[in-house]
C-alpha cells in the first residue's frame, strides 16, 4: 500500500540523503517520486506539510472473516489497536489549543492548486484543503479509521466495500458531502487524474450509490487484500464546484474542500496561506482530534542557501534538515545557544524506500545489465559519506530499506520456491550470493573497485580508446547526462562524475527548473535522474506504478527506469494478492531481490533518524508516532512565542 499519511516526516537529503519533507507519506496527492518536489517524495529542504490527513479503514483483519456489520476502521493484516469507542489517537493531545500561524519554507515556485493532475506545479500544503474517506494511523503497520466515512463494511466475499459518510460532513462552502461527491471524485481521478490513480484502483469494477450518504465499491477480484483499505485513501471533491470549474485546468482558483484548511491568500509562485476552516465539521472526529492546530503559511525561495539563512533569521518556524553539512556546521549561532532555536535528532522507524541514481533503460546505453552493474560499483559511497555527509548515512541495499520487507542473505524456503521456476530468466548470482555493493577505501580513487567496473564494461563491449570509453563495434562514445532539479544535488552528481571519468566515461550534469524537470521526467526524457522511490510498511498496489511493464511507457508514470520484466510483473501481482503479512513479506523479499540484481539504479543512502530544527514556539505531545515527530499534532504555545522576540 502507498503510504499516505500526512503526519509522517519523509526525508530526502539534498546532499544526497533523505530529507525531512514534512508531508508525510502522501505520494498520491503531492506526486512525489518525481521530485516535483519530492518520496513520495519531493521539494527539497523544506517542510512540505501536505496536511492530507491520512487514510483509514475497517475493524477486522482483511485476511480473516469479514466483519458482520459496519465498523469504525479497517486493518490489512491484524486487529485494530483502537476500539470502536476511541476518542483520539495516543500520540496527540486532544486538548491542544487552536490558533497561531506557523511558517514553512518551500523551494521553487507554484502555479496550481490541484495536486491530483499532471498539469502544473501544485502549492505545498494544498492537500490539507481536502479530506479522505478514512485516515491512516501512525502507530500501527497499516490501519485506517473513520474520517469522512464514519463506518466501513467489507463484504463477506471480499468483493465490495461500503462506506457510510458522516452526516455532519460539509465542504468549506457549507454544502453537505454526499455519495454523489464520492462517486464523482473516484470517476474524475480515474479519468482525469495522474495515471497512478487508474493503476492504484485498477481492480475496482464499478461504484454504486446505495443511499444519499452511502457508497459501495465493487471489485473485479477477491484477492486484492488491501483494495478496501486504499479506497479509504480516496480524496473527495465537491461535484458542484468542479461542475463550474475545470478539474484539469491546473490554475490558481482556490478549491472548495472538506478538509480542515482553506486557501486564505496567496501570491502566485511566492507565498500561500491556509487558515483553519471556522467550525470545521471534523474537529471532533476521533481520528482528527488534537490535530491541525494552527494556520499555515508557506514561503517560497529560489535558492537553498537563501532558504537556510532565512530560517536561521527567523523567517520561518520549522525545518527538516536535509543537508548534512548544514547540520554539522550551520547551526553555530546565538539563537541555538540561547535555546530559542531547537535542534533535535529523533529516531525514525518508517521504511525509507530507495533513493538512487536511476538508469533510464529505455535508452540503448543502459539496456545492458553489465553496464549498469559497472556504473553501480564505480560509485564511491564511502567517500561521499565521509566528505559530503559527515558519515551520517547508511548505504541502502534494499528497495524496502529500514523495514522488515527488506531482503537479506540468500533466498530460502517459500521465497526460493517463488524464484526457482524463473531460474533461467534471472541472474545466476541471485541464487548464489547475497546482494552487496563494494565497500571502498573512501579515497575517491579505489583502483580495486575501478578495475572491477572496467572489466564489466569491457565484457559489455565498451573499451578504452585514446583515454575514452567507446563501443568496440560502433565506436560510439560512452557519454550521458544526469538531470537534476536542484543545485544542491550537484555535488553528489559530481562525486559520481569523478569516478566515471576515471573509467573514460563522460557524464555531464544539467540542472533545470522544477516545471522543466516535471515535463522531462513525465515523458522520460532523461538518461539518469536522482530521485527517491518511497515505500510503506505494507507494499501493495502502488508497486504496479513503480515496476510493471504495462505502465513503463505511460506518461507521468513512476516506472522511472523503464523496468519491463515478466518475472517482476508476476511478483507484483502476487504481492498485491498476498493473503497474510508473512506471505506478503516473502513475496516482497523476492521482488526486492530481483530488482537488486537487475541493477536498475545506483543505490543511495538513508538514515534511521530524522533531523529537525524549529523555533521554540511549539507545544507537542509526549508520545510520538513512528516518524518520531508527528508535526501535525503540535500546537503554538503563545507564552513561548512571546519570549522569542525575533
């Protein structure tokens, strides 16, 4: 399942690592994976608070007997932690005061208030204007609880799910939210939204209105175990509003939504302010209690250095620190010594996915696996970690890093049984060796590693002639470009460039504006990009978008490398249809292993900690969710704010 929860901090370091981008895991709404931001994401070093309040589902495990009656939530594999009469989540303060304004920062610009379509660059935070049927909780692996829908009922045959809407639910213009709005939202996203929606909800056969406030989704299969749950993540729009306004226009007309926020004011491309909706209908809904406690203003910057200096000067309030150098050397300032500016390192127990330099295998240059393996082994991570990241990161060897879904060792038992029928289609090493990458001497010129890469390139038909790498048969030069959307990533790309130059390879770097980047990546017009492929604790339907052959050439898709492998296709289908968590884990391990040995990108790095800095104006609950932060449950402490005198 795609992690769609808005209080989780997703990190994506522009010094290469994964930086704290506060939105959380909502990759559907902010379209992460292609740093339009972003992983997701994902919009480099800023808080990207997409307050799209998570998404939740039903009370009994989907792998057990279906509940006999409507319930308050849903869990994919296991019982719900919170009972039907719960009043708030453990990691919030139900009595948190409302009020105040919090300023965040964004890099780049924006020209749209619609994050659900291909066109335009959406404003950060706009997802908080909308609401979803259910909300994901952040202290369970994958459970969702009532939000817009107060009840959810999974059919005994698992071929449909029914949502009963909260009769108090209203849009910001005062009109009620009805089943017609839900059906309109689903149909609109499937037909006009980004392609990932059609893939995500592929197994929905049709949608039926069963009452003015009740809607049933009918499935084409009873094997897609998470489908009922991820339908709870559906954002709901006003049919009346989008009858008058073109959903696909991607303009700056403030939308009508049913979420806690509304667009109050904005300067195109520069600044946007969201205020809490007065008397918001969902304020006392248990899954929303104690959250969304202040107004939000996002200020846009065109330069990362200016953004960082502005934060230290007090121009905005919170920062997920995404640059290791800043963390190590940039906070030696009086406000930190005086306790006005707080720095914290907090444990992060969320899956980190895979940040990587991705090969575009649609290009002939990268279609040979040996070429991809050679370039992967040539990257000196140890040098980069020492000299760029202050030894704060761990090399990512799995597409599901920092989670129990990450494969390790050799395939055994049930996993081996899954892979053995495809032995002729898979690299022999997969069955004989644990996937590892070379550990260099951190000098940036480890000749042993470079010799290994040179040997692989020669085996692939690329030899050295007059000091340059050329194709032995055609004489073609080995040259390519890495496309970036942020100058902060350039020093990482240059580290790779230096190693490849020693192999006679000419790699160039091009940094473009965010709109240009979105346009190029949407049409796969690149040789290589540096991006992040986010994962959740429960991988599922979103894996189609990442890996399946059918979608590899679909515009605005997220199969960035262009993976077209029938074995991968089969494993993705199997993991989506997993009957229980253990089976899911086995099937994800198998997929992970096939992707690893496919060398579709040069693996990057991750951290098991989140680095945050904030001006001392906040109150926060004692208990934290898995991301270690839970920013959307913080509140402005007026007494502390008065002491700041910024």
